C-alpha cells in the first residue's frame, strides 16, 4: 500500500509539473516576433494592394474614352436586365459540364488504357487511340464545334439528332477526351513496373492488376490536372452557343443584338468567373495537400 501511495504521489507530482510548464522568455519573445512580422507583412500587402487598385482606377477613369466605355460596357440598367436571363442560360452550361465531364472521364480512361495495352496483338488498338488523341488535340475546339454542330445536320442522317445542345456536347466530349486520355496515360505510366509485377506474383491477372493496383494509383496522382481540365471544360461550354443553343453566352448575345450595349457580355463573363473561382481554389487545395503528403513520404 505504501509503495502504491508513493507511486501515485510521484505520478501526481509529474502531472503537476507538466501542468505548471511555463515557456521560456526566449520562446515568448520568438513567438511575439513571429506575430509582429506576420501583422507587418499583412499590413504591407494590404497597403500595396490598395495603392495598386487606386492607381489602376485612376488610370482607367482618366482615359479620354472612359465615359463612352462606361456607358457601353458597364451600364447598370442593362446589367439588371441581363442577369436573370444569363443565370437562366447558365443552367444549361452547368448541365453540359456535368454530363460532358462524366463522359470525358469514361472515354478518356478507355483511350488511355487502350494506349497502354501490351503485346503486338493490340497494336491496331494502340494506333487508333494514338491517332484519336493526336487529331483532336491538334484540332481547335471552335472548328470541331462548327464541324459537328453545322456539318452533322447537313448530312441528314436518319436517327441522328440535330439538337445543337447534344451536338455541341458531343464536340466538347471528343476534344476533351483526347486531353484527359493523355493525363490518364501519364498517370498509368508513372506507376512503377514493380507494382504490376508484385500484383502478378500474387496471382492477379493483367486485367486485375490494372484494375486494382495500377489505375487507383494513377488516378490519385492525376487528380490536380484532371480538375484543371474540368475547369477549362466549364468555361468552354459557352462555345455551344455558336450552334444556337441558348446558354449564358447566347442569352447575353441576344440582349446585345437588341440593345447594341455590351454590358450583358460583362455580366456573362463575371458569372462564369464566379462559377470557376471555387473550382480553381479547390484544385489548388487538392494540389497543395498532395504535395504535402508527398513531401512527408505519405501515400499519394
């Protein structure tokens, strides 16, 4: 009993010592210096930003053509008129982003897998996949859209849609699948061959090794560039308006054609920027998180 009391007394004494810990004067001064430096850096950044903003504002408003430019591009009355219609058209852009994004991921993955198949028997498939990526990565998206949206209806094929939304989405999918396929292929080839060899030594087939070992690692490594492609796709959905689809850009174009005032274009542009910024910041966060895990030696 005495021994237990002595041990418990020692434990309580150690606990009191831990609770009574007081940082040294040097540490206190170091923390105070860090806080002072952070506040000073924040103040300098805010001041420089304010000065830059004021300078740019004065440069713009002092330009000789500013009154006319303000009336033509920054008219509040036309902005209020355009905003509801632009937001209504934006719903089409969002739906195109969701549908085309899913289709691009699936088709891009299939093309990437086809390009990485081994063995001479798969050479025709590899050649077709390489030709696809080379062609659609080299073909400008705007030309691809014109060919699909305007050329397919001219063929008058039975059972083929002439809806500009569907045709525009098809053109977006064809172009972006080529880019995403190369992203996936880079991820697949970045996985060390020992991973596949280890899977095969455990009794997995080539197909199982690809599905359960190689592809999960490849996809995780390529998340940031995939998100960047998704951001680009979100912006390029506005190009379907060339076929007559009433999206955010087309809604603004209708008002501009009637009023000869370009403020609706500014409204549409700001709406796309507001939609893109959260996706961009999310991409940056994912990239920074993966970089930290890579630096710490964690699983990517």
